[in-house]
C-alpha cells in the first residue's frame, strides 16, 4: 500500500518504519526541515531501541523516504495517516491546531480517493471535524478512520509489530476493508467500531492503566502502614484473570507524554459535557501525591533536608527512553531544591533532555551537580534515591553503594531491588509498599 505519514514524532516515525518493514511504500512528512535532513542522513532523533536499524534497512530497500513536501506525498498516497502532536492547552484540553493544519493541507493535496486515518490521540468527535476540514478544501472522494495507537516508548517497535489489538473506527466499509488488510499481518484481533468509540477507546485505555497504577500506589502506601508487602499483594491480585498482573508495579507514580496528558484531557472532555469524572480526578491527584513520598521518606530518615546531599539515579520517566516529559524526577528535584538539599544527579540517557527541559535557564544552579557517571552521584551523599529503574542501576552493587555513601539511606522509588539483597547490607533501605530494611532487620514504617 502507498502510505503517507504526517508527523515524525514517536507515533508517526515508528508506524511509518514498521509499515515499510511489512512491505508497504511509505513517505514520512514533517514540517521541520532539520528533522527531515536528520532522518535522511540515517539518524533517528529519538532514543528508541531497534528503530534506527530498521529505518535504515527500509530506506536502503527503497520502501521508506522522508520529505517536508506534504502536497507531493499526499497526491499519490492511498492511505494518509495523521500522527501530529496534540499538546495540552493550559485547561488540559488537547490542542488540535496541528491536526487542523494537517487536515486542511491534505484537502489541498488530494488528487483522488484516499483514506485518511488519525493516529494522534484526539478528543471524541475530532475525526468528524477532520473530515470537515479536509472536505472544505477538496472535491475528491475520501474516507476518514480513527486507528488509535497503543505503542509504549522504549518498546515501540515491538508493540507496533505485535499489538494486542487493532481498533478501526470508521463508517466506511471500503476504508475498513483496506485497513484490515494492512493490519492483518500483525494480529487477528482487529476490532471495527464507529469513529467516536475508537476515539474513546484510546482515552479509556490510558485512563484505566493510569487508574491501575494509582490504585496500586495507594495500596502500597497502606501496606507500609499495616506491614504488608505490595509486591506480594500485586502478584496475588494479578493472578485473578479479571484483574491481570500488568501495570500493578507500585512506585513514584506515572509520567511521560501520554498518561498525564490523556487523563487531564479526558477529565476536560467529561467537563465539556457537564460530567464530573470524580474517579479520574482522584487518580491524577494520587499520582501527584505519590511523587511526594520520596521526600517524605527522605525527611523521615534524614530529618531536615537543608544542606544535605542527595544523589539521584534516573531522570527519564521510565527506563528505555530519553523522554523526560512529566517525569516524576522533575517534581522531586524541584521539591528537594526547595528544601535546601544539594543534588548529585545522573541518568544514562536522559540527562541532556532533562537539563534542556527543566534547567536551561538555571544551567548554573549551584545546588545541582550533573554527574558524569552513576557512582559520582553516590559518592559522599547523605542519601541515594533511585527514580528510574534503568538496568545499570538495578544491577548496581549494593555494597558499593553502602561504601560510597556518606550516610546509609537508600530510597528505592521503583522497588528495583529484592529485600533479601538489601538485608545483607547495612543500608537503611526504603522502598514503596514493602517493609523497611535496616541493619539486616526489617521493620514496618510507622
Ligand atoms: C503509554 C501506554 O502504555 C501505551 O499503550 C500508549 O500507547 C502510550 O502511553 C500513548 O498513549 O502514546 P508510555 O507512556 O510509553 O505508554 O509508557 P508506559 O510504559 O505505559 O509507562 C507510563 C508510566 O507509568 C511510566 O512512568 C511508568 O514508570 C509508570 N508505570 C507503569 C508504573 O508506575 N507502574 C506500572 O506498573 C506501569
């Protein structure tokens, strides 16, 4: 199939590369010429395992190209995919300016029948507006469809090539048949819905996963108080097939470019139709509070944080990505600085992005030391906090942490270590929803 993908962010680039991998002829379009130049030189602008290699193999095979010329790409395409950003407005509502612009330009470029698919996460009803925006600029026939994306950063290629399901929301049988044929090599779980339901499935899925995380984080907080172990609780719960074991890892809360944005957008969508989505509002509030738990544990173990040195391991919102959007580390760092702590921070991949996004003006902030390697963040610190469970941290030698720290407090915000491992050390180890380990004895946090 001849496909034009508009937008070379995570979703657009990964989808385009994977469709080329399946043998389709794909042109990826982006307005930013510098990005197109970078892609044409064989470089992927994001950190995503396996993507660059697959992209270059498909470029070499002549199935994948990059251009800033939208009109040309659209003219010959049978399928046009909108995968541009929908950033949040201050109200939490999704900003559809890029979608509208793409739709209008598609309308101007259409030279014959095409299917226009929206992959960007958009509020319910947007695809009908997309159809109107396109229709205002063309007399060519076209169909619209919503095919939401469910890939995760860090495992985007695998998720795209092995999806749990494909949702095709369209009123057109012709478009549905073509989209089913395109996706059939990936899965037999293809579900046809109306457009509005497909749009809602995306928000509902992300909101439900966020709810699972906030739920288990509250159970974890309760476990700390009653002396239970959230890991055992989660695995016991997860064996019930109606609950499922995924997304029950307690920690310092969810971040990233999707859950925070999409939960806020769904609250806003509900508000627009005078529906008060109480549960989801609590999910968001719990998530915000969970970030504070690191500070509470530090304060409980170190006392006044003013003048204390705290090492931070991990700035990305999760391992496997250099994305720092809505990363819990940003709030935790800001609160620690506010409390007067001196920070020694390290992340194996996301350091440059983090600095650029949160500390570009305050590059000279004397209270932050940006470490060259992970052990520098530990050396001489009063406490170490693990905020992102990168392998290099999870596999770290606990004895070495103990010997390099000035103090002995280790806050593990991701339950990255087994309690038995830590029990063999003298570390005062505080994790999330599990018994506290100190000097080989365990006790519950009061
Ligand atoms: C999420 C969804 O998982 C994807 O299905 C969806 O396509 C994507 O959003 C999107 O809408 O584009 P992503 O943001 O890449 O994907 O990351 P996840 O792996 O879902 O993790 C999100 C956050 O939840 C991370 O901060 C992670 O640390 C946290 N998390 C995840 C937990 O705290 N506990 C868990 O058990 C799972």
